[in-house]
C-alpha cells in the first residue's frame, strides 16, 4: 500500500521563483491496482511520481510504502528504490551500455545479485516486453525507437519492483507502437500482479487498461475513483482542460438527446454494444 | 509558365530512395516510385506509421535528401541542382519534431531573425519580417524571452515563426507535434490552420496522429515507402479496415459507425466528427421511435 | 550551489550602463583591467574604487548582488594574500619564531587582494549589464578586423551563442538522466574515487549521445534556414555607438588620466 499524507513539494523554496508543484496531497493506493495518473503539463503529476519513487523529498508531509516511511531514519532509500521501478519519459535516452543485455542488467547488478540471478532476470524482463533473445547481444543504439524504449522498460522491470511507475511510456510512438507497449504493460500487470501507476495525457490510453484513475489539477488531487466512475464526470474533466475520449462525448450527447445509454461509456466497444441494443430493439 | 504548372508548388515525380540509417531503423528505408503534387494553398497531411517513409519524403521537399531516381521540382527548380540549394530552401520552410533542437539563439526575436540574417535581408526588412512572423504565430509578447523558459508548444511556434521569416511558399512540418502534450498539439494545429486559411500558406504536415490528418484538406497515407491512399480525410478514413491494417487509427466516431455497420445496421463510415455521428444515430433512433 | 555564482550572470535592466554599446563596455573592461595592473599606489586604487562605485550606482544593480560575485573567489584571494604576506623579502615589520612579515609583504598582499577584487568586480559589471547575445555581438564586431589574418570571428561568436542556448537544455537533461539512473539503483555517493568516476559513466554516455544528436538536428535545422557562415550576413541588431558611449569614453579617459596622475604623484611623494 502506498500512503501519501499531506504531501507538498515546492520548487526553489525561499527564492523569488518559489512555486508549489504539489500541495497537500492525501492519497492511498492499494497493492495490485492498475492506476492511471492524469493531468495536464504542470499539474504536478511528474513531481508526485518522482516523490513516490524516492527521487525527490517532499517539502512537507510523508510518503509510506508498505508501512515504511520514505526518507525516515530507519529507511534505506536505495533498497526502497529497488522496490519501486520508475520509467521516466523518453527512457531510451538513458541507455548507455554496449549491449542490450548489459543495459538491462544495470539495475540488477546494482542490487549486487549473483550472476545467474541477473541472467535470469534480464531474460525474463526482455521476454516480458517482447524482445527477442537475439537482440540481447546487439548494441542498444542500433535498435529502432520503439525497441529502444522496450529495452529501457525492461531495464526497470529486471529489478522486479513491487511498484512500477511509467511516465508517458507511449510519448512519441505511432499508434501501432503505442498499442504494443500498452498491451505489454497490461500483460505485465496481469502476469506479475504488481502495482502499476501509468502517467498519461491520453484518456483513451488510460480508459482501456486501468482500473483506477487519479486526476491531478494545479498540484492537487482533483479526482480519485474507479475508471468507470471518472468518465461519468466528463463535464468536470473538460473544465480542467482535459479532453474526454471522443466516444464519451458522443454517448453523452446521445444521452442528452434521449437515447437510453448508461453513463460513463469510454470505449468504442462499450458504445457499440449499447447503441446496438437500443437501435435493434 | 502556364496556369496549370503554376498551381503546383512542389512536384514529386517517380522518386526512389534508399535510406541507410541503421541507428534509427535497424535497416534500410526506401521510397518506391513516389509521385505527389503539392497544390498552392492546400493543407496536405502525410499520414503513416514510423518507418513508412513519410519523413524521408519530407526531407526530399527541400533538398536535404536528393532522389536517387526521379525528380523533385520546387516552383520549377530541380532539387538535384546544387546551385539552386538556397533558393529551394528559402521557398520550402521546414519545421522538425524536437523544438529544442532547432532554436539557435538565446532570445526568441533573435532566433526568428536567424534565417533572414543568413539571407542577407536589409536590417529594416528583417525587423518587419520578424514582427510579422511572431504575430502570425501569436508569440509577439514573448519576443524578449529565452527559448528554454517557454513551453513545448510555444517553442514549436517560435520554430514555425523562424521559418515564416524566410517568406517561404510552402511550410513543411515533419511530425511537429510528436513530442508535445495535448495543449501544445492544439496550439500547433490552430496556428497551422490559421496560417493556411488566413495567410494562404501551403502546408505539408507529416504526422501519425489521425486527429491532425482529419483536419487537412487532403490526406496521403504512406506505407512501406509507397503512397497507399490519397483523398479527402472523409474518403481516406472511411476505409477503416485498410487504415487499421497498417497500424494507424481512425477517429472513434468513424470506428463506431464501422462497428455498427458490421453488426448489420445501415450506417455509412464517411463520418469524422462527434457531432455528425450523434446526428446520424439520433435520426435513426427517432425514426425508429416514430415507426413504433 | 550554482545560484550563488553571480559572475557571468546577466541582470536585466535599462540603466545607462546597460544601454552602452557592448563594444564600449568590452574595451572599457580591457582598459580597466590593464589599469588595475599599472596602478602603483593606494591613491590610484582609490580613484579606481570611486570609478567602480560610480559604475555600480549608475547600473542600478544592488551592491550586495555585485559583491556576491566575490564570494566564490574568496579562498583564492586569502591564499594569495597569505603567500604574499609571508614570502616577500624586505624591511622587516614583525618577526615571530619562523614567521616574518615585511613592510613590502603587507603592501603586496593588500595590492594583490585589491587587484583580484577589482578584476572580478570589473568583469562582473560587464556581464551583469550586458546580455550574452550583446556580448557575443560585441566580440564578433571587435574581432572582425582580425578576419583578414584568419581569426574566425563569426564562427567563434556563433559557437558562443549556441553554447549559451544549449546550457540550460543540457543541464535539464543531466538532471533527468541522473534521476533515471538513480531510479535504477545507481550509486553516485559511496566508494572510492575510481568507483565514483566509474559511476559517472551511465550519466556521461547518454549525455554525450544526446548532445551529438542535438548537434546533428541543429545542423540540419540551421541549413534549412539557409545558414552558410558569416559571408553576406546581415543583422537584426546592428551595433551603433550612441551619445551615451561618447560620455562613457570620456569617463574612461578621465579615469586613465587620473590613474596616470596618481602614478606620477607616487613617484614624487610616495604615499
């Protein structure tokens, strides 16, 4: 369980450019959930995940992960970081080793695991993201953009974290690449049973794979609920400048026109099933 | 020049190109016998997935790449003639994906002035061009700012202004929104549409976002180095099967129509916007209710 | 840590000093620095101090802010002072066991401290009141007569501009890479010197690759904007000497004159 209590983060405290990125966030996330974190640029979502990953320290408030308070005296931050895996935006820019294998092994070798353990983890992680075994001996720099990104994600997965945080893992990818990555992440969540936090601007992406969504706005948590509940509040979301999926908009308008559709439809398949039922009656 | 050729700004004739770029693609990328004409004043979108050859095609438009076979003519100028290089580049302005990597100067205004300075434009005219270009992208109030303090969308608008200051005939944009957030993407689309409509600027936009292509006058879909489809967005996106097969998206409204049609309901798939879709379904629903 | 360094930082404003032509300011600083090392007496330094104070006052930059620029060089100043104080031969002032302080030592130590202070203050005033881009322009103009003897004035200025443009971008990138590798368990803090140097590899390699990629992109973008070197290039901002500059030069001539007088006086009355 991840528990945030009154967490705030201020940039450049005391200076003339002081700016609160996150203010008074209280949030409890359960283990095993697939959580979508949404909000526009500057809403504080990046700062929030960096705090959860233990990379930056909250200006005030506490973050507890499985009962351990981050940055407290009896908390080994490096060990905690092995438990939470953070995949940053454009993670392919962090690759540096000669071979894909060595790069994925960077995390596990920092954990000082025995060699055979590292090998097993690298192969497992590569398989999870769908990298063929022969790619492991290639240089990461001769791969395509989508493949590089999968190597970078595997590098985090090889640490076998209990909590996986991905910051816009589909940024810059084309629709096919995006679907592939999202499908792999969904698969990972199912196979490993770990907690996943997926940060994205795209509600369409989140709609299909998450079971809970947290919406950030102006550094605060504006909404936190089941995915299906969040899409019932399409008006509020639009007020925050977040675009709801086109399909949600269509169904809301049809409902307003008197069609008996249920609230909060967010996938094309859901809409198709309901409209079909109504029209074929 | 007769009226007909004058209406074609860029003429791409049977272009073939072999692109060895192992770092990006892990193999060679090819253009296979591509022919395309860019018409004056149009907003043309080139849609395709990564590696479809769309960026390679874009780079042929202003002589960054020279075709191995075939010809690219810009306003009657052959891109393979090296002596015409700067005439061609001044006519075809190019904006790239990463806004950070195309801004040169430490002050917005100075950056926009970069191209006219290179062209040796007199000082007074540089001033006019810079003011015009910043106004066209709605960034005048940021003229004294440092680029790194701006948002992604703002930086990209400065990049567009920097190209407009050359007074080009065509604005070619190679995935200008791929690295931006939704707000930035909207800013760029609004700017581009405004330039196209109000300034009559010819725009070629390379993208893999169907939402963006749907706003163009004409869409060209590329796959495996070939032009697969061409037509208005309505024509192109109604072919849902083919688009999905090559790994691209269609608008959700179109997809809904497509799914309903497949399950036996009588709908057409040439629908792009939410409102069109709502109206069509509403009419069918009301008609059915009255019939009861 | 970085925010304490004011040397080389621009303090935006519209004061008389800010509006001076960058060429005037660069040449003035060169003359100022030369005079620092020509002064032979405390009277000369008093003249220089008065001039410096006048400059800071008319620049409207808070004194505190200007003086902050001295902070990073303090240790260096103290070491220099100590060396000069104890290691100069001459008329003995104090002798205590193995330590001797001479009259010349005291004098030299004070002189060195003053020289370093004025050196930093003078250049600080230049960089604080001149935007990097104006500075680059000024350097380009001043070096352009040397083009004939093969000095690549335009290229040097272009390099400076691009470097200034990309420093913030690369700093941000470094921060991101450090965070990404920290999240993968990289340890930058423990171990001996060699281990720590090795720990930098996962940061430096991605940073270099990124810098090269950016350089590549930028080169293409510049070519697309018809960049072809400094030949036949015009400028948005042509540098022009204005009335203020005439006054600036007059003040500078006065300064040099007074310092020369002070030096002559020193030869006669020896303060």
